[in-house]
């Protein structure tokens, strides 16, 4: 009999009495794990800090963001967390030593945890209005596949050569110990800057977004980025992900013992492209959100007919800008 996997998005089954990953019943209400790892919460004193949800109105304490979780799954994540914490404490070189699959699982649990709470928030809001909570078939498929991939932590899910995600790791300099986190749970994007490294990932793009930014990554070529440069790189990844209108496809083979997943090479349909057209005006809007700590607004970033300003490359020569030449707080 084929191995059966849990998919909470088939019927939008999201509640505190079911393990978020495997679907087994939760017996005790304290069977859970925090969305953000305990060592992160403690190191950066985040437990009592507010985390803003996707509606940009509701805030939840970091420490209150939890996932119902069986003992088996909690142990597996704790074991993974030990490896990640040790690697992250060693900075850029430590992160580079972690397999992409382990990084995917670690980032994926956080992004899924935020998504889980965003969906519960929307479900509760609609219930108060006597409305039915629904997701489009495309979102159900995307989130269901993402959830299946996360189950590789404890279930027989394996990945073949072409992975479903793309991950970029760069060297990064902050003036103090900081946890700089950003995500888009709907697009399944993750970004983190801390302890000498910057991490940006699209968790279900089959590597396409990173391909669009490979030229810039080649220019960076191991340089220790100023934080404003890292945020510009993030903005490029985020905006490229928004432009991606190709629905990634996978070869999923089911066996008696489990499932294997392989991302299929992307091919554009006739008359279509993989990405929408890049709009400098829209990119400047995205960039303004990432550059808010430096007080730069969209009007500062772009003035017609000029290109948006850049701290990564010279707009005329297209050469990489040395981080040390940037006279801005870091």
C-alpha cells in the first residue's frame, strides 16, 4: 500500500488539535513548537516583541507564534535546530556548510508557521462575518506541494537532481548583533541577515528567480556587503518572484515506500515568457520598502527618465560598487 501523506490544504484543516506536519492528533495542548526557534527568540530578546501579520494591522508576539506539533516532529526539528544554530554561530562559512535541504526545512518551517497563522487569522475574520474561508485551487496546490516537501523531515520524501527551491548566501556586515528577517508567506520567500551572512531564498521557484539574479551574484563574488546592498539584492529577489508567472512543475513519483520529487526544467508556453516585464517604477516601490531604515523613499530612488538608483552596481558602467565606498549606517 502506498505511503499516505497529510495535506491540510485539501479541506483547509488548520487547528490546534492536529500536528501541523503529519496530521496526527495532539493529545495535550502544550504539544507545540515556536515558529521562530527558541534560540533565536532568546538571543535577540524577541519573545515579547510584536510580529506584524500579513494584514499589516494585526500583531502577535513572536513567542506566541506556535505550531501544534507531535513529539516525533518536535524532536526532529530540535535535532535540525541544533545543527542550524551551530552553523549560524559560525557565520557565513557555517551557513555554507549546511545542505540546501536542511536550510530549506529550517526556513520552510518558519515561513509555513507564519502562513499558518495568517490563514487562521483570515479564517477567523471571515467566520465572524458568517463567510466561508476559501483558497484558490492554485494556492491550494502550491501550499500543498510545499507542505509535502516539508514532510521530508520525518517522512519518506526525497528530492532528485533539480531542487524546487533557490537559495542565495552572501557575506554581510552589520554594526551589531542583529536579526533582520523578512518574508512573503504567499510567495514562499524567506530573507534573513545576521552574524556575518545574508540568506535569501525562494522556496518553490525551481531555481528560476536565482537564475535571473545570477549576473548580480557573480558581480558580488564573495564581497562583504553593506546592509543596504543586501536589501537591494533582497528587493531584486522579491520583485522577480512577483513577476514569475510560470507555474513551476514537478515530477512526483509515488512508491510503496514514499515519494520522490524533482523540479522539471522550465519552458515557456507559446507566446508567453517565464517572467512578466520588469517595471523600474514598480521595482522602486519595492526597493523603498527594503530601504526604509535609511529613510529613502520612492521619490529618492527614481526620477523619470532615470533608472532607479543602485548601491550594488554603477548605473552607467554596470560595475559592482565596493561596499567600503558606501557612506551610510550599517
